[in-house]
């Protein structure tokens, strides 16, 4: 039987979120395939050990539950720390964020796709407060345009995945399961702490992937804990840092990723949107007399050549 390791980066303030996530792992229909669950407490204000200790015996995974406690280094670094502890014989790695939950068939359908020869699998999911799946809400992925290979919900992806990721991404990290045995050295980009790190990881897996599969049914629900991406309010330092990561991420794509002309045009347009949003966010902070934005923005401009180019010369 193939083995699965689950990697959970943890940084939360509310009690009980991790316990609920771990309960959803223990309720998987193929729970016997899970050999290890690795929780990386990334200097969380609410320690992970409290949620783990609160679990009822029936909600504990019958696998090795490993807790890594460390100083805060960001979500990419935390996921990488988890990947570093995955046993080398492990066939598959699945990611789960601590405020998200899997539905019971999540791993079953993911493994069904991977065992057709796929090396990368992702699934439909819902955001908090939504009942419609991310595929349908975004309108970027229509299941019936891709071959159904395992009834009723598992499809082989047949489009341009580079363009899917870089321009119309619908891949949620909590929905990803991939063949670790073919990509043991792939890691998240730790320079990107607020945006882009997951997209770059998926792009790094594409060259070795023989095929890509996905589950069209919703198999995960994303929760309401600390969220570095969606939790950035307009006119905040947090949003400024996230937009800077998006600018750097898309600048990296233009320099380093092979894309067709249409793909390049879309990425450049998104990059220009990021630039305008970065400036607009800074102006909003100034209007609200948040003078802390001045050293932040000046520091970003001084240290970042890509940002200087984007601010003063249209791409």
C-alpha cells in the first residue's frame, strides 16, 4: 500500500482550529494510507501542542504525529521544515492548512487520480462563507472540458497548466497531493512570505509531472483562522507587503518561466495591476495619516530594483 505524509504549517490565535483539521485527517476513508502527520508550529501565539492534547482518542490519526516547534519563519519555511521530515520512502505528500478541513473522500479521490500515473493532483474546495466551489466561482476550470478518468469526479487535466497557475489559478494548497517520490527536493520559495510561494512550488513540480489530475467535486473547506493572503486590508502595511511579493513573483515569472505570448501579456497586465494597487494602498495610508508607510515604501523602493523599475517605468 502506498504511503501518505500530511504536512500542516501552524500559526493561529484561536483555539480548536488545528484540532478540527486533525479530526478531518482521521476521518479520511483511506486513513490507513497515512503514515505520518507533521505539524510545524511556526512560533504560533496559540501553541499547537494545546490543540493536539485536546484531541479525543477517536480523533487521533493512527499514524506518527510529529510536532515541530520553531521560531517564526513564515509559511513557506514552515512547509519546507515539514517536507524535510517526510520519510524518504513516502510516496505521496498532502498539504493541509490548520484552519481548513478535508471532507472524508479527499485523499481517496486524490490517490485514485495519482494512481492513474499522475504526479500532481488538486481538488475543488470552498472558501469560508461560500457554498459554491472555487472552480465554479472563478470560472477558470470547467470539468467537462477534461477527460473523466475515474468516475464520478476525477479528471485528467488537459489544458495549459503554466497559464492556469500564473493567470487563473484555482489550486488551493489544502487541496494538493503530489508524488513525493519523484520530487523529493522540491521546496517552497522562502523569499515569498505573503504571496506567490505556492504558485512557484506548483510550477516547479510541472517539469517532472507525467500528467496532472484533479477532483471536480468539493473535497475541502477553507476556514477562518489567520490567513496571510485574504486577511490584508486596504490601506495596511500587511497589504503593502503582500503586493510587493506579488510584484516580485510576477517579475520572476517574466524572467524565469517559459510562457506563450498570450500568457506573457496576461502576466504583464497583472503585474501592472499590482503596481497600481501598491501605489494606491500607499496613498490610502497617507490619507489616513498612517505615516509609518513612508519608511516602509522608501525601504521597499531602495532595496528592490524590480519595484523601482515598475514604479517609474511601465512594463
